[in-house]
C-alpha cells in the first residue's frame, strides 16, 4: 500500500476516523495495531507472522533481562535472532554468490527468497530496544500491546524513520489522539511529502532513468545533469516519504523524530551525515560506532571504526558490492575530513563556507552513482562518460531545474520564518501559518498542484527496497 495511492488515503481516513470516534486510549491502540498489520499485510500477508515473531523475540528478551540483569546470553539471543533473520532474507543470495565467485564454485541458481518490505527498519528498531534494556537506559516493556504497536506502527513501518523505543513507548503511556491543530499540521506535512515524491521525485526519475539506461548515447553535460537529478530524486523521494510518515503520525497524535535537515547545504561530509537519514546515522553511531570504541582509542582506531560503521551502513542499504563501496567511500571521506580538521582547523569566511558546501555537495552527488548503478561496470561507464567531455544527445529536464529551485526557495522560506520566530532552523520549520486563511489557501493549492502535476506511473519509494 503506497503512501501516494488512493487506497492509502482511504485507509488512512478510516484509521483517523476511528481514532476520533473511539475515546478509550486502550481501544485506540488496539485499532492502531490492527490497522498497522493490515497495512503491512497489504504487500504480503505471510510476512505479518515474521514481524510478529521478531516482536515476540525482542519482547521476551526484554522481560528476560529485566528479571536477570546482566545476563549476556539473553542479549546475545535477542540480537542474534533478528540479525540471522535479516541475513537470511536480505543477504543470503548475495553471500552465496560472493562465495561461489571467490572459490570458482558453480551456482545452480538463486534462492527464491522474497525480501519482506521494511525488514531492515523494524529489525533495527527491535535491536535498539533490546540493547537499550540491557544497558539499563530503558525499562523493559511489560505491555505486549504497546510494544507490538511500537514495532508495527504503520506510518514509519516500511521506510522509517527508525524510531527508538525511548522515543515512542512513553507516548503510548500518555493520552494521545487527533486534535484539529495536529490534523491540520499533519495533513500539511503529508501533502508536502506527497508533492516532493509524486510531483518532483517521480518526474525527475523519468529524465534520470532515461539517461542512466543508455549512458553512452548522451553527452557528458547531460550525464552530469542526470547525476545531479538523481541526487535530487533520492532526496525528494525519501524525505517525501519521511514527511508523510511524520505527518500521518502527527494526525494520529504521535510524534516521530525528524529524518532530514536540508542535507545538501552541509559544509562537510560529517555535517551531511547529521542531516541525511538522521535516524539511521544516530542508530549507527549509538549501536555500532560507539560500542566499537568510537574516538576514545586513538586516531587509528577512530578511523577504523568509521570505516567499519559506514561500510556496514552501506551494506544495510542493499545486498550488493556497489552499496558496500558507497558506504566505504563515505567512511573514507569522514576519515579524511577528521584528519583535515586536525591539521587545518576551520576558519570563518563566507567564501570558505560556500566552497566547502559546494565540494561536499559534489562529492555526495558523485557517490550516488554507486547507489544508482546496476553494478560496477555500469558505474564505471557513468564516470567515464561524465568526465570524457564527450558529445552525444542533449536533454534538459525542466523538472530537474524546478526541483533545485523548489529546494532552494523552500530552504530560504523556512529559514526566514524560523529566524523571525526565534526558533532553530530545521527541515520542518512550518512554511504555512497553521489555522490562518493563507495557511488554508496554501494547503489547498499544494494539494491541487499535487493532483494536477503528479506522476501517475508505477513508481514505488526508493527506500522500500531496503
């Protein structure tokens, strides 16, 4: 059930109405849990059992550690089982292929393993809960209904943000539900997200896909534009989903963590990862980088920890060596930036900020080639064409230019409003005055433009595959 489908909006309207009509908090949570499993089962009902199994593993592990604090074997089971499930469904074919290629073993055929949608996201949520309970940062949940709803909550179930139990479970202990202000603001965020996905990302994809499908036929300038276009596409696609997830949750009375904060204006690669896919970045930092030793064991160990963390982060995105390379190159860039800062401390100056921002954006765009390419040969072809300054077909996409203009205008508008109101500038500073005439008019126009201009072909969210 895609967020940009009529079926979803019918489903969401029914869920929202049920939360308005039913006043009992417990009954509301039961209805939300049922709705979440219906939402997930819409793709393939068989995987509802898998999600329920992982929920039970984390729940029982939490109870076991609450009764027997310090028992590492319970932690080991609570971590190993979800990781083994994730490995089997997502990485089994990848590792079998790699093993066969490395040792020259003939491969009879790929295993017919269906990748459950969103498995990477709800697996990481269950792992964070288990680890936090073991560390004593979170009491074990004794309410199976609330814990199951934390894992399955449908707005963020299939593509994030990755929500930690400490961020969501306390909300279930409060009396929460839809209010007029929450619904208005939530719908505004949902329409912004839908506009970014269906109007911008999907229209950009038509241009980018045509170029990447036949790279050799296009000029270097057009290939360069396609690389930038894909950077815009993946941002609008994923941040659009995140906006819709945050908006849907807000309508229902719940708050999810921000997942994007204008990443393409980052001044360096470290800042980029504090702005891009924030929930994953913080998860990797808290549950992988810091346990490995972080930056507490000397420079060499710090660089090694960064490389391990980012390489595994790349592998998390997809079972292919191109994703591993993408993560490793980002890890290398983080190491270079950390070393550069030690040797050459940053100095103030507008031109220095502009240059560093442009260099960061260029590096990120080039690295997206590995994310988008089918394999290394395809990536090499893109890079060769990109830097060959070769002639070929020229194609200019007005949607690409519109997307970049929209991004710049939106960032400026949000920054002006936030500073005027004395608030920190972030991705979700409100661009409309909620509840006012102009706010209502703006929301109506946004919805109208989305309906008129949206791409109507089959275009699932990019991060659904992860």
